[in-house]
C-alpha cells in the first residue's frame, strides 16, 4: 500500500515539480511509515524505475525520439531505449537512497526518545 501511494505521489510531483523530488518524497514517506530498510530501498528503487521508464517512454514516443536520439548519440549509446534505461536506473538509485535515508532518520529519532 505504501508503494502504491509512493507511486501516485511521485507521478503527480514528477509531472508538476522538479526532478529532485524523487529523493524528497520517498524520504518523507519512509520516515512516516514503518518498514525494513532493505525492503524500502528495493521497492522504492523498483517503483521509481518503473515510473521513470514509463514516463520517459511516453515522452519519447510523443516526439518520435528526436531529442533522445540526439542525446544518445552524444553519449555514444546505440539505442534511445538504452538511454531511457540508464536514466531510469539513475533516478531509481537516487530515490532508493532517499527512502533508505528516511528509514534511518525515523530510527534515529525513535532511538533518542
């Protein structure tokens, strides 16, 4: 349930907000809801990977891969899909680290009480 909520909140914030909200939103959600650190990291990583992959594919199909093709050429990648996977993976790791930080922050606050 927490990850479906995370997916929906991130979908809205990624459409209207800046990219770095993928680290801030999981931090707050994982600091509020209890979970295991490894599970929070992995499920957040998977959630954001799927989200960014789908959003990037949607935007890539809308402009017939013009921009992603030029960027893939710049980085000497052979495919625009490889560029989308790499970008999704980078975003997923950032979000996973945000979730892990939120989980450890919650534990830190409870340890001091």
